[in-house]
């Protein structure tokens, strides 16, 4: 997961994004919460992989558990 999620103050004010993109983790989570499937997300964002979507979910889970996650 850590090789797929990054946070850089120069990209989206440091919000966690999928590495190499400007797609924030929260966008992927919002799309899933709205009922979009992984395949629909991958169609909408062809630069993403299935592993990127899984990494976003895993990242959110770790953050909500209160574990320290260094996304740099």
C-alpha cells in the first residue's frame, strides 16, 4: 500500500493521492460509497489499477484505526 499512496505538500496541499496521479484517496472512497464498482472507477480513471483502489481502501482503514501511516 505505501508504494501506491503518497502525500506531498506540492500536490493537492498534501492530501493523500495515488502515487503518480492527482487522484486523492477520498475520491476513490466517495465513488465506492456512492455505489460505483471497482471496474467503473477504473473505466473513469484509466490511469488507476485495481491495486490502487485496494490500496486506497487499506489506507483509509489504517487511518481510521489510528495507526500511523507515512504516505510520503
